[in-house]
């Protein structure tokens, strides 16, 4: 236990997508889904960052029909290489919730919000950002 504490204090502090990549993915049975599903095993660094601000850059994957979005998925990679197309893992996507609507763009954006970890609801992604600010990058 002391070793973990010391490594968290003095080890490299991950941020952004590298922090999310520290998740371990295990297969487990989910009663609600009635099947085996991938489940996250969050690193200590991730657990310590839950409830704190996190900034990510990536690409919007819209979940609504409207051009203005207040709920979408942010992907580390462009749409054609994202997790949902089979080219990346679940650590490369985040659910984004914003209090303000943001016009959809296929350009890179920066999102800043409060990190929430999800290890018990298979209907949501492993990572959720709440109260987000979204800005288009030039």
C-alpha cells in the first residue's frame, strides 16, 4: 500500500488521453445485459482524478439529430478511426454533457469538464465528462 502511495506522489502524473489509457479492461458477466461484457478496472491515478477537471482534445461523434449538441461522444480519433468503427479501444471515447449547446463540427475540439468514472452501467461509456465547456480549435 505504501508503495502505491509513493508511486502516486512521485511517479509520472498522466493527463488527458494518456490518463484514460491507464484503465485495464476485463471481461465480466453483466446481469442487466445477460451477457459477458468488457468492464473497466480503473487505475489508482484515474480514481484520484474522479470529480476533478479534465481537458481533452478530439472529435465530436454526434448522438442527436440537431446541429447544436449538448450531449455527444468525444473521440480521440476522427470518425473513420474511432472506437465505434473498430479501430480503437473504449479508452479513446468519452461521453460529454454540457450546459450549453455547441454547433457540430468535424474539426478538432477541446473539451473541459468534470471526470466521472463508470464501471457499473453498461449503457454508458467508461468515462463521462460533466459540466463541459467546448471550444473549436483553429
